[in-house]
C-alpha cells in the first residue's frame, strides 16, 4: 500500500519533472519520458483492480498534461491515454505469473516497448487528425528515442522503487521465492 | 482472466470512453483546473531547473577556463570566475533592459511573462508561462518578444497559460513577404527534432520572386489573432511545388533560448 501511494505521487511528480528535462541530442532530439516506466512497474506489481485504477489515474494526468487545444479543437481528447494504459496494464498483467513481483529485465524491456508504443499511437492519432502521414528519420527518433532512454533508465528506477516497503500482490508469502 | 476482472476491465474502458465524450470546452476547462493545482509544482520546478542550468553554465565556463589556463595559479582562476559571474549578471541586465525598452515603444499593451517550462511531448510545441486569467490573459492572445512572434495562448489557468508556439504545425499565421505582394500561411513542421526548428511559408505563387534573406511579417488579416507587422522569420530557401511555392524560414525568435516573453493584451 505504501509503495502504491509512493508510485502514485511519483507519477504526478514525474509528469511535472518531464517538462524540465531537456531533449537529448544523442537520441535525435527526443524527450525522456519517465511516466510509462513507472506505470509498467505498477502494472507488474499490483493486483488487477489496482492496475486498472493506476491506468485511469496515469492516463487522466497524462491527458491533462498533454491536452493540445487549438482553437475549438482538441487534438487527442481526454480519455485516450486512459484507454492506452488500461490495455497496456491488462497485457502486462499476463506477465505477472512469469515473474512474481516482476523482474528487472521484464520491467526494462516492457518500459522501452511501452514508451515507444505510446508515442507511436499518439503519432498515428496526430496523423489521422491532420489528415496526412509523414515518416522520416526524425519521426522515428521521436518514437524510438524515448523508448531507448526508458530502457536505460528502467533498471535504476526498478531497484530504487524496490527500496520502498511493500510486497508484490502476486508474490507468495514464502521464503525463497523473492526475486 | 476471471469474470470479475472482465467486468472491471469493461468498467475501466467505459470510464475512459465517457471522458472521450466530453466537449473540447469541457476538456480545456479540466486542463485549466489541473494547471491551477499544478502551478506551485511547476513554478518550483522552473526555479530549480533555472538554478541547475545556471550552475551548469558556470561549471562549463570554469572548465573551459581551466583548460585554457592550466598553468595559471588558483587565485587567477578565482578572479576569472568572478569576472565571468559579473558578465552573466551584465548579460541578464542587458536582456531585461532590452525587454523593458521594447514594452515602452511597442504599440501594444504588453504583459511581461516568463517561460516556466516546455512541453515534453514529441508531437506538439508548447510552453507554459507564468501569467493567467488572474492578469487578464485570455485564450487566443498573441505572445511575442522584441525579436518577433512566439505563438498564441491556448489553455489559460489563473496564474499559468499554455502557449502554442509558432514552431507547431497547428499554429498557422497569415504572413506577407517584405517588399512583395506575396502572402501565405506560416506554420511549424510536424516534428522539429532539434532546438532550432525551421518554419514553412506555404501557398505562395509558384513564380514569386522570393530570395533568401527576405523578411516575413504577420499579415494581420481582418479578424485574425495576430496584428500586422510582427516579424516571423527570414527566408532561407524558396522552392516550387506542384500547385504553389513554399519558403523555408529561419524563425525571428530563437526558440532554444526563450525566457522572457510578452502577452499582447490589446493596443495602447
């Protein structure tokens, strides 16, 4: 419970902090996104109702942060990120039995994939809205660059989050099975 | 997956879909309230980020000095660092004086504002400023600097507003090219990818005589958000397309160093 509360606070703080992280020239000028990797950690660790709650919470905050209003129109409406995180959380839930409480390798890979998938979905929706599709090296960097950054940041984040008290929902209360 | 889980999943999807059904105005209202709640955190983040940035700049300069003056004594290094610090203060002083001068001679009623943060998303170019409806800022108001147009406000909270930057593909501005009758629409590119993005001026005549170095200003079309005569950029390149001509512009404003801006509240 304590770790869940800490995660909820961290997700909000990460959304604020992301705005102050400069674009990384080495990753084609793409931004570092921390929120998806925090959500992935929660999704590998919480029971299913908790995952859904976290998905709605993370999605709502993300949408409110990135809502792009131009005149009378909103490009990606409130609710799309909630849907994305609900389905992502459901998919990650299927990984829980493989590694109770998650393993750092799974968290690392899932964070990278989830970050890039989120950006890819966003980009496709932007293209749909603007009725034209462009694809070049810069756009690929903007999709996969943050995913690479998440791959690198995920292991330290994983071990940092494990410092907080709390037992993963799917981890049996028996010695010798902790990861 | 148990039946209960399926019901919970359906409920979560239903909640998300319910949010999707909200009108744009309602979504913007929610965002405005969220910004109200987040303003203290954003201001604190901006202050911390500014301090870290200045610290980094100072350290970098010291490193450079150290490399150049490896043989100099410690006292010499200290003196150079002190001189550098006062130089930074002079730069800041000069920048603020220039901003103040611009406000005095501008025909517009300007509200000074500071950039708090830049959007972390990949697909949109926006920034947050530390002024909101508490200081009579409204949506769709132009934002500029002494150098040129920065963008326009979109969502406005009490002490904070979001500015859609000129470098965003959705920020379209009617423009005219200096010394010609050519008019077109300036906008950003879909993805900038670096800190000094280019602008594009579309819908020009294919046979327009446009040369690199020509200045581009807002056209000030009737009923438009932006008044006429605000610098937008300088032509870098002109190319003809199937139906029209397109100019690539270097923005008048250096978007990588955006700190102090003005919101246009009206004319004097």
